[in-house]
C-alpha cells in the first residue's frame, strides 16, 4: 500500500515538472538511477509535437555527453546505436522508453541517485529548420522500474556498451 502511494506521488510530481513549450508536449521525463561507478544511464519521456519536428540534441549537466539512441533486436541480441535525430510526426506520441528510443547519458559526473532531479536541455528542430531549446527536469527512478517484462534479456549494460 505504502509503495503504491509513493509511486503515484512521484508520477504526479514528475509530470508537473515537465515544462512543455508551445510546440512539443513533454510527458513524464525520468532518468534511470545508477549504482556507484556506473558511467552511463538512460533518460526516458514521451514527446508529442504539434507540428512535424525532430529532437536533434540533448544536453545535461550531469553527463559529459548525451546522445539520442535507438534500440533494436539484431539476431536475438538487443543492440543500441546513436541516431542523428528522432522524428516527431505532428500529433503522434513518441515514446522514449527502456527497450526503444532513449537519451543516453555518458561520462556521468556523479552517481544518479533515486529521487535526484536531473536537468536537461532538449533541442527541437521544426520543418523550417528553426530550433527551439527547452529546459526540463527529470526524476531519477530505481534501476528496475518500468522495464518491460521479458523484453530486456539481451540488453547491453550501458557501461559495457559504451567504452569511449
Ligand atoms: Cu543507449
């Protein structure tokens, strides 16, 4: 009972923090908390653009590098790779979630602990090439939350997948 209550409160708080701009709605941003010495993790959210646009850049002061990644099955192995941008078709909710698109945070400067509030800058580009930067804050949640049941078997550990 107590656990359910806490989860609900966190969800409410996280969405209240997402300051959506006029052109892209940002829902429920969160970061996967890390263990000590871990140098990489993922950030997740749902993006809905009013007009066709792209997520082209992500920055966060907690990471030396932030990249946009996609994950896909390749011969039974879940692999991830960097993509230059994430297309956001007008009116369509695009999920960044474990096992799919995500923001990869590399070269972490400190452990991301459960309950930490992590600031991000998201850069969106419209069809006309106009860029818009949006500041958001994402809540750090435990490692094991929201992983799709059975779907993450072949996932590389971020720390192993990125040795650069
Ligand atoms: Cu990744």
